C-alpha cells in the first residue's frame, strides 16, 4: 500500500516540476525574442522574414 502512495507522490512531483520548468523556459524564450527584436532594424527584420519564408517553401 505504501509503494502506491510513493508512486503517486512521485508522479505529482514530476508533473509539477515539468510545469514549472516549462513556464520558466517559455518566459526566457519570450524575453530572448523580444530582446532580439529591439536590437534589429525594420530592414533587418524584413530580411529575416524573407529568409524564413524561403526556408519554409522548400
């Protein structure tokens, strides 16, 4: 009976850890993207968008 509770607590702990890790990762990703956009001019952004669209067409 005890091992079932330990397994349940382990699963809950892993799910919480993944949720926290994912939230931190998403915030850092958003911060990096917004930081990069402020460093680039509109012309640079247009060039990047053209490159990205060309890569997706292939």
